[in-house]
């Protein structure tokens, strides 16, 4: 009845109002509550127990459902992750499959390339074998290789000689063209010159009956102008130097006949003048007087023989005329050309003023002993030749050629050659033959004459080697240079000045290795500086030799510098004139090298002056000569920048000397009769004349005043230089490379005289 009142039993539940699992639970709970509500009145305790049990059951089921729900979510999330992992795994599997396919393809290609490489390697091996066989077939023998090296050296020498010949050829052609232009211009300018030469106002008779042809006419004498003053300038010709003393001398003897001097007479007089100049310089140094210029000394030299100043001056003018005649004919001997440079009767940049002449004569004085030995041997040979002129050829021992005897005597070696006496038809020895000097003696004499720490040692060695004679043989230039070097080193070893070379020779005798660097250092430590390695490397370290790389052949070293080497090598001698020329070129090279800093400052000053004068005109600045002219203020700035301790009085003296040299230059078709007052107006090319002082003009003045030889004259006396009196230069042949003023030099001589 109760269930009927409440409703259907639980086994027959009604449809819930709320669909779904939650709706059924709510419906069942309502039913239980309704039953408990009905039973609460009958058995309230039982209803409370049942209600508590139902609530606990509901709570437990709810907790279980919550746990299961959370587990479901976790499992669902894990399932999503597993699905993603599966997708990634599938993607990786696809990539692995693709990489495996690429790897298989790469292995196939590598196998193919390896096969091709092996095939090419086999082909290269076959080709290398063929080339080795070809090289063995074509490889020359060691002797043939050495011969090829000699051929290359000969080829290099021939190329050098060909270049020299080409330069000479170009100069000859240029001179021929200039001469032809001069002849054409003279023919067009003076068509009636023969008639003018025969005018009556030029041909006169002297009171003694002598007929002379004057170089001027009556009308010219009235106007004080002669045709010699009306000269045509040749701006393309060489710039020659005619100093004031020379112009006065030539002008005073313009009406004199200065022809007739023979070349042989001049050659003999040059030697006598040099000898007399050496004696005069020694006397001037002893009494503290300044040395005389060569031109003035030559006049005084001929004055001693003639007794009349006019005859002496005429003699000097005849020398100048002969020099000009030989220059026009291109037949000027080196001895006369050097004498003309000492007279400053040459191109202005080739002049050798008194200080350079003094150094060259000092070298001649140091070599005087060797020259005397040559003269003695020469006289002995002439006497023996004259005595045996009526006899046939006779064998005699202990004699040799004069040049070889001079070389052997200067080295201190004994000669034991056997030569035949000249037959009766043989000509006597040439009395004008120049004295010969051993190359080693010449080098030592030049070394003593040059200033200390000289920059001209290379030119000295090359000049001596170029003009040396190898016992009358015509050898190549490289061989000549090697013989000269060995001669110098042997002489230094004999005088105990080359102990490093002696050590190398001893090591070579013990079969020890000697490197090229050690030999180079030994040569320099022996006092032979500025010699190129090419001079000795090809001879002492030949290609294909038994020595190692970078080493000297011990056998060749002993053959050249060992015991008895002086007798094995041929005598090396040089004539006196080429020797003096080599010393002069070395002095000039030393001066040029010392002027490098002054040259840089000069170029910088010219550029600054050009930039200040031509602002904004870069094209004109580029066309300016970097060694062009500068004014007095700029020259002072340049010289003071080069040496701040240089006295300003000496700077003025040098600048005045440069202006004098500039006015002494000329370019004329007739430089035999220079204008008496010089070139007072600037030339058209802007290189000389007036007050134009270029860098080369400054160098001409610097040579005359010894500006750059001893560190810009740090010990110069200001007053003495302003008066034109310079002191005596001391080279490392005398006082170790210092320069003293005349006052200090005179005081020193006075002290020596008192002592």
C-alpha cells in the first residue's frame, strides 16, 4: 500500500524528466527520499540510517566518478600525445628512407668517381714514367750544363756591351744631326763669310813686316763689339762651364795665334803638371796658405819655364784650343778629358773643382811608389831592348811584360817566366806609354784618398775593374771583376788586414763547409765594401759543383786565396789615367750620395713655392721641374734645414758661388771665345744665366766649397769661408775624415815646426 502510494517500485522506474544519466540519478534519489519520508514516521532511526548510507554511497560514487573522470582526461591527453608521436615517427621514418636512398646514390657516385680516379692515376703514372724517360733522354751532362751557364754569362756581358754601343751610337747620331744643323744655319746666316774674312780693315801689316789677320775690323773696334760677342745660342746643345778666370784669360789672348800644340806634348805636360801640383799643395799645406786653382797653377807652371806671363797665358790658351778641337772631332783621350774637367773647361755638371782635384792627386801620391816601380821597369826594358836590337832572339829567365812586372812587384811576388827577347826588327818600347799600377795598389790608394764613410766605394771598384788589364788578355767583364777582387783580397791577406778570410781558408783546408754568407761577411770585414755578390758567386759557387746549396767550393776558394794563389792568378794592372778617372768618379758619386737629403729638401721647397704661386692650377704644378731654380731666401731655408748649425755667412758664400757658376755657363756654337762678362741674362730654358740657381748649380758651388763632404762643414770657420779661404780636408788617409779651418791648420803646423 505504501509503495502504491509513493509510486511504482524501483524495478519499474518511470521516465525521468531530465534525460541522460544525471536525470535517472535524480529521479531515483527522489524516490528514495519519498520512501524515507513515509517511513520516517514509522521508524525514524531506520530512516536516518538509510539516509546516511545513501548519502555515503552517493558521495563515494561521486568521488569515484571524479577520479575516473580525471583518469579519463589524462588518458585522453596521453592519447593525443601518442598520436602526435606517431605522426612524428612516421615523418622521421620517411626522412630516414629518403636519406638512405640519397646515401645509396652517393655511394654509387663515389664508387664511379673512385674508379675514374684510379683510372686517371694509372694514366698519370704512365705519363710520369714516359716523361722521366724523356727527361733522362734529354738531360745534359754536368759539363754541358756548366757550359750553358758560361754561355748565359757571355750573353749577359754581350747585352751590356750592346747597350753601351747603342748609347754611343745614339749620341754620335745626335751629335751628327746637331753639327749638320749648325752647318746649315751657318751657311744660311753668313753666306759671304770668306769675303768678310778678306776685308781690308782686318788684314794689317805689323811694323816688323809680319802680316796678320785680326778677328775684328776698324768699325767693330770703334763700337767695341766684334763678331765673337755676337753668338748664336743653341738651347739644345750641352751647357758648358767657363769660369771668370778662364774667360778673362781667353779674352786677353783673343788676337793671339794659339794653334800648334800637339797632343803628345800635352799628354806629357799633364803628368808634369800633376807632379808639380802635388809638390805645390804640400808646400801650401805646410805654410798654411790656400791651394791654387788648377788654371792659375798651370799659368804659374808655364811661367817658370818661359819667364813671361804673356807666353804662359798663351800656352794655356793653346791647351784650351786643343781640347776644343779634340772635342769637335770626338777624339778626346780620357787623360785629356779628365784634365779638362779639373780645369772646369767642360760641361757644368761634370766639372771637378779644386777639392776633388786634391783628393784625386792624393790618390796619385799614395800610388806613387807603384808608379816609380813601373817607370824603373819600363826604363830597364827600354835599355835592354836597345842593347839587344842587333842580336837575334835570346831566351832569358826572370823577365816578363812591363805590366806584369809592375803588378808582380807591387804584390811582392817573384816572377820566373821566360820570354824571348825582341828581334832586331822589333820597335823599341813606347816612351809615352802610361805607367801601370797593380789593381790592389790602385784600390788601396783610392780608398785612402776618399773621405771616411765614403759612398763611392762601389764606383771605385767598378771603375778599376772596368779599366784593368789582365796580363794583356781580353777577358769578359765578370772575369775581370773577379780577378780584381781576388787581387785586392790577396794583397790584404798578405798585409794581415784580412784575418776573417784567413780563417775561411784554414777551414777550407780542413775540408770544412764555408757558406756564402760567411764569405760575404769576411770580405766586408776585410775592408772591401760595396762589392756585389755576383762578382764572386758564379766563380766560387758554380752551378753543378760539388758544394752544397748556399756554400762556397772549398777547392775554388783555395785555388783563389790559398797558398800560391798569387802565382796562379794572372797579374791585374790598370793604367794611371783610368785609375785617376775611377777615383774622380768615386769622389763624384760620394758627393752625389751625400747630397740626397739636400735634394729632397730642394724638391719639397720647389713644390711649396710652385703651389703658393699657382693656386688652383694643378696642371702647371705638375709641369714644374722639381730641381728648378730658387731664390736666395729659399736656398737659405733649404740649406739651414739640411744643417741648422751651418753659418749664414757660409750660406751666402755658396749662393754667390752658385750665381757665379750660373753666369759662367753658356750654350753657343762657338764656346772657344766666351763672353767676357758671362751670361748676365737668364737663358731661354731657364737653366742658367743671370741669378738662376738650380739644384745642379748649387752642387757646382758646393763642390768648390766642400759643402757636403764632411757633414756640412761642422767645424768650418765662418770668417775664413766668407773670405773664400777654406781649410784642408782630411780624409781617412790623413786625419780620419775631419776638416780643419786654416787658422787651426796653421796653428798645428806652427806647433809641429816649433817641436
